[in-house]
C-alpha cells in the first residue's frame, strides 16, 4: 500500500529527516517553527511629551527650515518606497512562479525536462497548448498562469493597479538553508538614497539586516540598523509622546517644544561647553529638541500610524477583511511594514516570512504558502496604488528547491511536480515596480531588445542558472548591487552608481546598462 503524503498547514512546522535538528533562530524560522517577537524602541526625546490628541499643529517656519540640517527626512526623502520579502528556507521562484528562459529572455523557453526540474509537468510548460498558453503577463513580468504567487497577488490587486505594474526576474544562485547569504539589500538601498520621516530602515526581525538573510558586510552601517516592526503595536509604539499633549492641546504642546528648542539654541550660542567637540554636542542637543517638536507636530496622534485603523488596509473596503487581519499574523506584519514604508515614515522595509523549506515530497504545502506570500506582496502593491505613490517590491529566498518529476494530483497540489530537495542551482529573485503614472517601460538606453531587460541573466536548458549570465549569477553580494543599481535607475540616477558604490562589481557602464530593467519612473524627487 502507498502511504499518503502529508500536506502541512499554513503555519505548521516542517521537519525534514535529512536536515539536522534546528538549533539557530534562522533554522527555526525557515522550517516554520518560530516567528518574530514584537518589541521596538523609539529613537528621540519622546518622553518629553505625550498622550495623543487628534488636532494637528504646524511647526514654525524657522524650525521647519532646520529639519534638513538636522538630518530629519520628510516624505521618504523623495525616493521610491522599497519593500523586500525574505522567504526563509528556500522557496521556489523560477519556472513554477516567475517564468524563466534561456539567453533570449523569459520567452526563450527551456525544454520540457528543464521545466520539469522547476516543478512543471509536460502538459503545463509555457507553450504546452500553443505559444505562451501557460503564460500570464498581466503584471508585465511573465508568470506561469498557475503561479501561486500570482494567484495570491490577484486576490488583492485591482485591474487598474495590475495595469501599472512591471517587473524583472534575476536568475542567481544562492546557498540553501543558511542565513549567511548576504542577500538583504536594505543598507544598499539606503546608500542609494532611501530614507524616512521617522525611521530610515525597518524589518520584521530583530537582526542586523532586519530579515532572515544577512546584508553584505561591506554595506552595513550601524547608525541606520533596521528597527524591528512586525505588528500594528510596534508601529504605534514608535511615537508614544508621553503626557505633554495630554495636558495641553497639540498646538500648545508643539508651541512649548518650539520654545524649548529656541531657548536651547540661544543658550548654547552663548556658552562654551568646554568639551573638545563643542559644535557637535551643541548640534546634537539642538537637533534633539527640534526633532521632538517635529514628532509632536506630525504625530501627536500615533493612532494615525495604526494600520488597523487605516480603511485602505482593513475593513469592508480594505485590502484585508476584519477576519483576515485578526486571524493571520502574516497579514498584520505585512500591513505594519507597508504602512510605514509606503507613507514615507520609513525609507525601506523587510518582511520575513518563514516556513519556505517546503521540499516535503508533495506540492500542496508549497502552493499554499506561496499563495499567502503572494497575497502579502499584492497587498503592498495595492496599498501603494491607493496612496498614490510608486513602490519597488523585491522578493528573494535562501536557495531553492527542485522536483524529480513525480506529480501531486491533490486539489492543492494542482497536478504539479512535488518538491523533493533543496537546490541552489534553481534559485532566482524578482522585483515588481508599481508606477501611478502607468506601467514602467523596459529600459531603452542601450539598444538591446526590451525582453533582454525583463530577465537579467538566464537559465540553461537543464533548468539550472547559467552562472555567467550576469555578475550576480553566482555571487549574492553582486545580486544586492544589481538591486541597488535598478533602484537608482528608477530615479534616473544610475550614473551616480560608481560614486555611491566605489568598490562595486557591476563592471563597465555598458555592462551596467545591460543589467537595468526600466526607464526612470521619477526624475529627481517624487
């Protein structure tokens, strides 16, 4: 008798006999045995003031003019919001989700055997019933028509939002089941200009990168280490202003803080602190008071940051229903990060989702988890559309999986190949860009055909990454640089890449042009 293969629930832990017993936090997350906590720390003189009031004051012009001098960013520093999904454990991206092909691009299809390794049976390869019959390009980037990512995204995206999205896939190997992949691009995106009003970087894990995978050590900057945000409580806790706003109206509280800032400035201008770094000390004190006044001015009611009170996010007309929001921590985590980043309160954010080490010798577990991840990706893109700002969404995982050609014909297995083992050679990443002005146009600055800019690298006929297809093909550090290059190109700033990343490995300007997906979405500031 054949033993029926078990399908794991969405939040059920995975336990592989071939893997060592999980010991590290990363291993627990990748196998779905642990989730992130919910502690966060603010970073200003918040204790000077208080419980919220709904009224909004205006910071006086003399102090408002000093915000930039004090490094207090406004409106996301004028850059495109950036969110990345870190799918811990080695998720499938290539073939069964995002379409990949040979050197000619996504539509330069692999042989049937190559797609079988990527989980697609012969009757579901891209052109099984005619040219492109299993291709869906409703998001610009070509997905398999039965992609779980795509099906999940479509549960959140309106037709108008889908028509304003485009994307690119990056075939690139990465090690399986390890947090040592320097995959996370947060610090690189910050170096490219991303910043926020309240925080520079956020992440759903309390780690140096804010996610499961590490950031390239050369890019790490301790002063902008991501603040942990993975729930609505974390967001509202960022702006607890004490009691001053509760004792006074918000306008009066801001006036008090402005007076303190002016008195402090006048006092500091007249004294010598007798400290060797006198000017630095004075600037720190002065800017601390100005930042506190600014926080009371803009966020006197921290509930305004609460994703659970945002009608675009939750409720009858929201992206998530009340029941979904209450019942699924992944949806609440996604809502918290997208609320902060899309509104410019943070420059960039990482959403880590665990349990993607799903080579369980069946297909249904992976399909269900990919579908929910897709719903979270779609929520971010739809929220950007409702707010009316661009968004770059990047998706990566530590390694990937392969199939031996056996099929899972269960309802949730959908007749696709079972995932039977880890496989770094089938890995890829992808990004999507939403532009309120319309679908981003593929890059036209180097004379190459547009389809060569939709797939940055390529796969071999046997279903494995061609490691010479791009600088990132066999180097995760350079994958981060490629993402940063494309982020800068969306602003028309790729010419500044060498200055921002002087030790980069992206080669000549001509090679860099070949690795850019899109023409600028914005020039200068949003």
